[in-house]
């Protein structure tokens, strides 16, 4: 086993790149590029990236939110999260903003938890997850619309979330990776 196991950046020569779909949140790009001895064409979701927050209260419980997700047809339990859609915004600042916007909370303690590509074969999305602790109510509240209008919040012991993930009752990938990482790290 290699001493240091790590993903390897592998630059390729992009011969042609075309935006084939302009979306409200993300776009679809078609790239033609040199790879090894040939030329490949791939279409993928060009994504700005996202942040998620594993918020824990003083008892170590994790904050879960439930909201409707149209592509899967479920109201799934997940972590507060959001897009990196403000130009030049630092991911930690985006996480702080999202925690306040989604659930009207702030945290005094922040630390990086994990980072992963959500679907590397079809999307450029990189998700950065922070652990937030020393939680308190924000000064104001945000008006929520669309799928966030009926958002539910629930504080759950981390062990119960881990069990639900392992039992395949909770299938949100950001939630699963984040909670399992936090549980493994203690």
C-alpha cells in the first residue's frame, strides 16, 4: 500500500469546450480532450461547488433538516447546505451564511470536517463540509420560500444518525459521508 494515498490531479489538453445547456443553478458542458492515445468527449454538470454544515449542540446531537428534493421525489433528511454561488466567497463564510439562512442559527466554533466530489463521473461539484459547534440562535430570521418553506428541523444523537445511515433509512450522500466521518473521528 502506498505510504500516502491521495487523489492525483491529472491535467489533459482540452481541444474544445462548449456549454450545451445554461441552467438556473448549474450548466452542462461538453468537452473534447486528449487522453492517452486518443480523443474523448464528455458531457458533465459544471457546478459552482457547495458547502454543508454538520452542526452539533452541546450534547453532541446533530442538526438534521428535512426538505423536498424533486429529482428523487423525497423529503429527505440532510444537513444544512448551500451553493458556492456568491462570487469570491470563502467556503467557510458561505457555510456560516447558509447556517443562518437555512435554520436561523450561528456557531462560535468551526472546523473543517471533510471534502468530496459528489459524483465525479458526471459533475464538477466539490462539497466542503464544516463541523459547527457552540450553536446559538441568530439575531433575525429568514423568510423561506419554495422547498425551504416547509423545512423541518430535528436534533438527533449522532449514534442514531449513524445507525439510520447504516440501515439505509437515510440515503443523502452528504449526510452519510459527513456523519460517518464525524463519528469515526470522535
